[in-house]
C-alpha cells in the first residue's frame, strides 16, 4: 500500500493534474511509496473518500483550485471524521493566498504555499522517516531552481497519453502585473534548461503524444527559446500533431514569424489574452500592451498563417461599461480571430484587483468561483445578460459549429456585438437556460431566429446550415431542413477532412 497518495478533483476527466505529477516526480526515495489518484468534480466526495482510504495511506496530498475547493472541503471533512490520523496536506492556488480562516485550511494538517515540489518532499520525509510532527502548519514552497527539479513527464501513463490533455511547460512566472491575475504575484520568470526539456518532449512524442498544451504564461518572452521549441515541433510535424501556446500579443518578431508561417493549417493554436482594449481600464489594472502591434500581429497571424487564434476578453473589469466592452469585442471580430473567449472577472485570492472594490463598487459572489456580480458601470441585470452572452457565444460561435451562419448573423445589426447580444437575449427568452442545449436544438433556434422570426430566405439558410453541419461530421439534415435540401448535391458534396487539428479547431478551417 502506498504511504503517500496525491489526489485532486479535475474539472473534467480529460484534464491531467500537472502539479501532482511534479510532486510525485520530486519525492525522491519516497516516489515509489506514492501514487496519484485523480477524480473529477462530478464524483461524490463520499465516493472519493472511500477510494482514497482504500489505499490505506499515511499522508494524503490534495490539490485545491477555485473549481474544486467546495467539494474538496467536504472531502477533507469526511476524511478527518473517518480517519483522523491520516495527515492531510493541501496545496494549490486556492490555499496559497489569504489562507487564514479558510474552512478547508482549518480542517487540514498542513498547507504548502506556492511551488511545492521541495517543501512537500521535505515534509513527507520528516513525517515518514523521522516520524516527528512539524510544528508549523503553513509551509512556504519558495522558488526552487528549475534545473534541479525532476521533470514530471514520466508520470504521464500510457492511458494519460492516449486519453488526456498533456500539459507541458518550458518556463514559470510572468513579468506582467495585471491585477486580476495570480501571475501578477510572480517574482520573476524562470526557464527550464532547454536541452533536458526538449529531450522530454522527444520522449513524449515517441510515446505517441500528439497534442501538447503549454501552460507557460508568456511563451514568447524569450525569443531564442521560443524559436527553438517551435522548430522542434516543426521538425516533428506530421498529420495530427497539435501544439497550444499562450502568447504575448504585441511581441512577435520576424525570427518567430519565419517559423510560425511554416506550420500547416490547424497545427498551432495561440491563446492570446487581450482582456480589454480600453486604455483607461488597462491603466487601472496595471496592464500594458501596444494596441498597434497587437492589431498588426493578429492580422498577420490570421491572414498569413494557418494558426488557430483563441483570444480572451474579460467582462466586469473596473471602469469598463457595456459600450466599452462592445467596442473591444467588435475590434477583435474585425481581426478575424477564430475564438473570442469571453470570461467573467473573478476575485482570485491574493490578487490586487480587490483594491478597486470600493471605488468601482465591485460586488463579487462570496462563493467559488467568486465571479463579479455588478460594478459601478455594469448593474446586476446587465452583468447577467453579458454572462448569458458569453455562454451562448461559446456554444454557437467558438464551437465552430456554425461558421457560415455566424457570418450572416453577426451582420444583422450595425456591429457584431449588437447582433449577437440581441440573439443571446432572444435565445434565453426561448430556452430559459444556458446549458444542455444539444446540436439539434441549436440548429432549430438558429432557424427560428433567422427564418421564422427574421424572414430570411429558407433555402439560403438551409444551405448554409448544411455546410456548417458538415463541419460537425453530421451529413443528414434535421427534419425541418428536408424541404430545402437538394439530395443530389448532398450526395456529391465530399468535404475534405483536415485531420491536423482537433475537431473544435478544425471546424474553423476553410
């Protein structure tokens, strides 16, 4: 039986707990006396407690995040009631800041704050080898030299490689101080030694991994390193290889462009955090970005490369009103990016955004994920309408299920935002919810909005919808489309499938 069990509740099964793999890889002599056990937030804490205690551990280490803290608190309470002698150690961003007074912290035995590889190993060695209690409940992880850490990639199992997202990182830290982000608390950016990192990527590739998701906050900060990593994947390019990076939007020199332009369409995804294009709001939240360079780079990526562009905006930043957010959204739409992820501002523990609560009347939910409820410039009703806008935008636009129809829908009013905001209000009025809306229902809603209520040519809408459905892999029309479908044309149309990208990204490819 393992003496140390490392566990967490992931948001979805497909996610792999990157932090747990770092912890196990760096346990030294205790590694072989440990196991990783992963669950998802849909699993009952009672069942998780049973599974963990079946291992008969002496120490349970739990990763605590904003999405799982409620369920994990219940789990820790159960564990301490059933087996109070088992030592519970917490780590993760949700317990690394504003620790005092958190119910989950009060229940646990120890908390490791920050990067925990060395501190957790030292704690386990003390508890299991010398069997002495550590008097300090809260342990600082510090900033271990990255070159001295054991890389975690051997901790991915064959099943992980086949069925989960594989997270990797070439660096830690962020040089920027955006006040809504936990990375604003980072002290500095540190790089993993490039030779050992690339060797690890080669090993993952040799094991069959073809989707790599980099979690570096600023992948293109060190241009030489970024180019070397991009070149590595370009040299290994084959159908099905897909690599995700998070990019600084206004930092794209020619040396990177040269390599990026060589990647096949759909093989690269760049996540680009814009968050706001209001310069006054940017100043309030200590965010710096060159709008001219940003616009130039996004347009170049969209027109000259096959890169899938996933951009981010945030609703509810201090000083941002509806008109300002709409302008930023419309500007991003004009760049032709494939996805605009519209997020809701959250009050992450420890972030400086809280200093704006009083002057801008920021009201956050008291419960995880601590989302903004209203501000001095966005009342509660408007915020809720925008929350629904964000959800429906993800369903209908970001999903890539309706590329053709979105072009038509976004042109119905003077701006893309106005067009989709009106549509989102209409959809919510029809369905009264923002989840569990299947593809057939989505199609029916679009048909009713554009044809039944909007008076658009049903033959045109049917043709565009069938082109979109073809992207999703559905070849048969829904019943309401039958009168407008040319069966001969349907049989003849053979869309060439682009296998380079995952299905969601491939739908955006022309």
